[in-house]
C-alpha cells in the first residue's frame, strides 16, 4: 500500500520510511521530529495543501493523526 500524501510528506521531511509512520507518530516517539523539523513540516504542509496554519493549529499538530484532523477541518483532502 502506498503512503497517502500527508504521510509521504512527513516521511520526506523527517527522513524516515513512510511504512514506519502511523497516525500516532509524534515527537514523543520519533527522534527525528525535533523543533527544526516542526518548522520544515509546517512550511511543507502549507505549500503542499495551499493553506495557512495559525500558531494555535501548529501547536495542536502533535501527531500525524492530529495534523490530518486539523487539515481536514480546513478543507484539505488528506
């Protein structure tokens, strides 16, 4: 099964195989997800899905699943 666009984006930015990622992937269980990667993830998400994230939304994205929920609420197809 191929990774969806959001998982593929996280895999690319975090430099980990998409197969190792899940909805529960977070900074707590992924060493590569550090403060620098957060900024890269935000920029990549905004560019890929053509939207703007508020600071509050960025702070809420503590896992891939939470990021997906926030993006869906903004109308992104993820």
